[in-house]
C-alpha cells in the first residue's frame, strides 16, 4: 500500500501554496479580507452623523473583528491537525519500510542456507553413486551406501525445518539429534533396530529343525513360497532407504501366522516397526490369497475326483465320496457393527464368557487337503445356514457338478442329493450303526485337517485383532499354506496338535431329499450284509 507525503491529495500544489499564504496574511493583519477598508469608507462618508451613529458603527466593527479572530483560530486548528496527520503518516511509512526490509533480509538468508544445504545434499548423492578409489569390496560399498543414506536424511530434515520455521534458524545437529545440546548421537527418521535374529535364520547354514520349529515348514517350502510371491510383494528401492526384501516380507507374515505372537515380538525379531509388521502381514496374506489360492486351493479335476473316490472307497467302503466337510469357528474381538450376528451362543455357554466368532467351512479330500472353503460368515449361523450361503451349494451343486458324488458331513448338516450325513435318531439298527461308524471315519479326516490347520497356524487359536474386512484374507492364506505343507508332506510336531470343539446343532429339517434317504439305506445295507463294514460293529 502506497501512502502520499503530500497532505492534500485532491489539490494542486499551487492551490495549496496560495491557501497557506492566505493563512499567513491572516496572522499578520486582521484586515486581510478587506474589512478595514470597508469600515474607513463608511466613516469618511458619515462624518456629519450624530454621536449615536458613531457608537453603532464602533460596535459593528468590534463584532466583525471577533468573527475574523474566530475564523483565524478555526483555520489554525485545522492546519495543526493536518500537520500532525502528515507526521503520523510519515512515521507509519518508515515503520513499514523497516519491517519490510527486515523480512526481506530473513527470507534471503533462509534461501541462501537452503541452497547451500541442497548443494551439500547433491554432492553427497554424487559421492554415493560414483565409486571412489579403493572402494571395491562389498563391505565398504554397503558402509558407504549406509552413510550416504543417513546424510541424505539429515539434509532433508534440515531443509524441511528451514522451510517451516518462522523463527531463527536451528542448527542441523540440533534437528538431527532432537535436542540443542550439540552434535551428539543423531536420531534419524528410521529407528535403528537389530536384525540379528533374521540374519541368523536366513543363513543357509541355519539348522533345519530350528527353522521348521519357527516357521512350521522346511526351508525348501519357504523358498518355494518366496519364489511364487517374489514379483507380487517386491518393492523398489528409494533414495532414502532400501526396500524390505521379499524373503523378509514373507518371513514376517509366516512367522506371525505360525506363532500367533504379538506384533511387538514380531518387530523385535525382524528389526522392523510394529505398524510395518502389521502392514506386511496383510499385504503378504492378500498376495497369497490372490496368487497362490487359484493354484493350490481349487476344486479337483475329473481325473482327481476319480482318484479321490477310489481312495475313500478302498478305506471306508462307501462309494462315490469326493470329500468331507467341516465347519470351525475363529474367535474374534467384538466388532463395532452387527455385534449380534457374530455372537457365538454355544461357545459362550461352554466358556462361560461372551464369545464372538467368524466361521471357516471347508471340504477336504482323502489326503486332508482343502478343495473348497467358505470364509467369513458370522458365528451365530449354524452349519446348514452357512452351507446354503456357500458357493459349494449355490454354484457347484446347482450346476450339477456334484451329480453321482457324495460329500460327507456330520449331523449338523442336512441330508441332500449330494451331502451324506449319519443317522441322527436314537435306537439305531446294526445296519445304521455300521453306516454311522464309516461316516464318522470319513468325517474324522476333515476334523483332523482342521486340527492341523489350527495347530500349525497358532494365530487361529486365540482372538485376533485383525480388522473384519482383512480377516478373510488372513484365514484364506492359512488354508493355502496348509495345503502347500500337506502337498509337500511337511511333518508336524505332535506337540502342536490342537483339539477343535465346535458344537454340532442338528438342523430342524435334516432330510431334504427322499431319494437320498433311499440311497443312504441302500449304502448302509451293503456295508453290513456284504461284509464291507468289517468286524468293528460286533
């Protein structure tokens, strides 16, 4: 904003000078306006007037003189006020000029310091990417790279601090160390954490038994998973830090799923931040769900179905069985929405403690490998309600993919054209009892598969803090990793065995097909009267 030094902006200079001259004439002579001459002419013309007219003229002259004096005093006050305003405007303009110059000097100083700092940062980068003489070993290159990254972080911190600070500049050593006590130990953006444990585990000479105890799988299986996920989970290096390698990312996820340890323990083992570990677990589980599930957890082909039927019939004497189905509950923390839907009444009564859960319903083949899973239904639903919502019922069964095939379930499922369940009534005949034993043996394959699933991945044994929208990916990843371990014949320590105790609720309408009733009776008759049931019923 520009302020004029002339107090009368709407008048010309010659007009104002004439106006000031008029004020000076008034100060020197009271008759500056011609009043005195006017009074003399009247006196000359009226010399012969009487004494009364003289008195009246003298009184009029006195009144006019008083008016002139009042006008002079008013104009003097106006002039003094204008001069004071002019002086205040000059002082304000000088103050503004001083402050503007001071701000300009401060900005120039900060700009010069930023340019100097960025020049040093650029020189550090040139030194990082241009090898010096004698720096040919891997150890020296790694040390030089680490020093360059630390210097780059400090330089960036100085630039940010100078840009955002409105006070006096802060020394770089104070910004880096977090205090004003001088160049002590620098505290950088990335906290220094020890990675000794992971460095020792990832070495080729690490004992196989200890590796299997930590990750529930052998080194060869772990390396296979890393190779399958390498392109999906690998990130690019940046100028400030190197990306976490793919084997370490997979290791964080697998160790967390296998041990169920808190995130702070994962952070201590792998030398990463707690939030970073949680993020890696979710990312790798999503990658396993998207990349490995279509390959390792899928519905079998026609040739595989024929092989599965033969295995079941040779051992359990029931024909056309392609799988065994079971439902388990995974405890969770009470969700913020739809709490009643996840309330598990049976577990609450058993544990005498309010319990919430999410379900995993899966079909396994004769080797205990999952061929179909339904994940994410609330824990308040029964087995038959979950089955009705699953793709197994809505897609495969509805399209006729289960024709001339049986999936064996427990008494919590209904009897349908493709689902075979034991007799649920009391006072069973010898034939029915023999049939129930065979069905329970097939059902035991699915139960044992879920026991190994929960025993191998301890994160499924206790309440999880994973968000509800991320939990299906974690549970799906556990099922896929279970299949990989089973396909590669990974041994599981007996001490890891976990007993499942999901209560079975018999549905109200447990018979959905009259044809299935006749077929079940025919199968049970053949088991006993053709000697297929063996001697276990005697």
